[in-house]
């Protein structure tokens, strides 16, 4: 049998087997006609996997996606059709997020630049932090201000939601931290002071490790990391070891805290006692940003955007189990992966719980890397840079995929849609841009801000995008 697949003979067949992206073989080898379409492959794959609901898939042969039928894809690949051809299948998100196309609300209120914006994990609340020293909660339904929270005496630099959406913490330039109740806008307990310089980053203990959502960590310019009890309003642990400002922290799902610093290192700490596990070295300049492949799963806790409900709201044990299973679904195949972005224009991909050597060094940016995010499904990595571009990378290997060009100034931040098919970016050029990650192209330009856009966030239910920046206004975008 010759490797002649140019023929239009629809009776020609190929021996294939389905393999998951993690290398697990599904069922026996199967004889398929070359004109087998993506839809037909999905029906066969669902049947082999005994899926009760029809799950959407993407299929690949030799890393080439099957977009129409087997025959068209095989023309692009150099494979021997005499043996068994592996068709790799990828689960796709069941629900599809529609592109946001218009600004539905322009919400003034802040007296200075909006530095951070964030939807709560359950998608019901929206908060912002500003240079005017206030935190604000906004009513998403009426698209109007809800509460103005006063307590800080200096710029509010960062905010973070508890994974059960019950509390928000904010950190300011004076080094103080305040816990807020989103239902009332009132401060919970006393102001937490202990850091000697400004707060750079905040991160909560994951829901599957403690559904009471009591503990969170803070990082500061004073080089320290502190863990706080949000009920007792006191510091339970101080972690020291960085030589310069800590720029970002992530509380991972395996009991580890990851920290990036201007001392050019990333450090991995044991959350329970603050013991240093390893130091990740390689960057030649400040490390600005970190992302975990589990970020999205850790962010939403036990909230399920597909069912639009909190699983077992009244049963913490059940909801904790649900969150744990979902975390394992992302982390078990390849581990909890970490990526770091730096002023040295590069990114490093790490397997931080196992090794202090990087898996890959990602090069190509011409200026500093300001933000990096994993897609919710953990497959794509996006990096935003002052070189006006966004680059997409394969999250498993670090292999370069695309450069997204369109912004005419520095790109500050990116945010993925919950189904990983779309992404928004905010830039110094005052625009937000919506990108289609399946085509690697610009979907729509979203102008409207009068100045630089510092912060963007996409709600976990996929319905809304929020942006804020130098013009002191929050904008809500919907389809």
C-alpha cells in the first residue's frame, strides 16, 4: 500500500486509534474512511469514551488539527499510512463564551486612576481598587456604584477575592491590608498592619485545602511575605528570604506558595510552615509576574460556571470535594506548572514542585514582560509586553505559537474567557482588544477609554468583561 492520500476515493480507509493529549489510548484501533469529518470523529470518540453527553473535541494528527476531514489533514503530514495512525483528542469547554462587542456601561466614581478590577469567583460581585485610596463595589445588574469603601490612606495597589466570594482583601501603598464584606461594603475586623512598605500582591489559600477561606498571603516591597488569618485579623506567619521587593505571589493548590522578586529569583515555600523548598534561578532582571496552570480552577473554588450554581453551597465537604476533583483534573496529568515573566524580556516555564531547572526558556519579546496568564484549560500561555505585542505559547512545552499584533503601545494585561477560546487585552494605547485564539487573529477593537487601560477581567460565567485605567472610569463590556 503506497502512501497516496491525494485520491478522492471515499472508500479508502485508514487504521486509527484515539489517544488523549496525556498519552492514554482510548479503545481498540478502528478502521476509518478518509472522508471521516470532525463531527463524525466526535461521535465515534464520545462512543468509545462512553460519554453520556456529547462532549466537544478537537482532533490532531502529528500536531496538525483536523478541521474538515482526515484526508485534508493527512495531506499536511508525513506519516506512514500502513501502520496505525494516532488521532489525539482534546476535550473542549462544553459551554461557549460569546465575544463581547459593546460597552454597556461607563461607570465613573473613582477620583484617581483605577489600578485593579476583579469579578468575584461566583460572578455576582465586582470590585475595583484605585489611586484615590478607596475600594469600590459595583452593582453588576444595574451597572452602577454600590459601595465606596474608605479605610486606606494611600493608593490601593491590589485586591483579591476569597474563593467563596465572601470577602475581598485590599492592600495599599502604606503597607496596610483591609478585609471587606461585599454584601455591606463594611470593613471586617481591624486594619492589618505589619508590612513596612507597600503591598504588591495578595493571594488566598485554595478552597479545596480549606473551604472556610480564612487564610491569605501578602507580598510587599519590604521583601517579606506574610500569611494572615482573616477571621482573627492577625499575622500567623512571616516568610523572609528574598533580598529585594517581592513583586507577586501565588498560593498554589499543592500546599506551596510561589513568589517572584526584584532579586531575579522565584522562590517556592511550604505554606504550612514557611520553609523554603527551592529557589528558581535564570532570569537576568526583575521578575514581574507569575501564573499557574491551575489559576482559573483555584480562582473559582467550588463555583461551577456551566451549571451557574454553587455545588453543595450548604455542604462544605461536598463543595470542597468538587473543588479538589477539578483541581486534580488540571494538575495530575502534568503537575502544577508555573511561568515567570521578567524585565529581561524572557519567560521561564517551571515544574516547581519537582525541579529547580526550567522546562523551557521562552524568548522573542523585545521589551519587558508585564503580564502572563494560562488559559483556563491550561493549554495556552499568553504573555503581554511593553513591545506592544502579545505572544501565545504551548503551555506544556513552551513552544512558540503566535504573535498577536494590533496594539500601538505597551500591553499591560490580558484576560481569558472561561472557555479558553477568546482573550481580551488592555493597553497604554487606551483600547481593549478582543482576540480569537482559534484563528490567532483580532476579533474586534473596543475603544472607549480616554487614557491608558491598566486592568481587565473576564467574569467566570463568561458574560462580561470589565476594564479600568488612568481615565478613572470602569467600563463593562458585553455581547
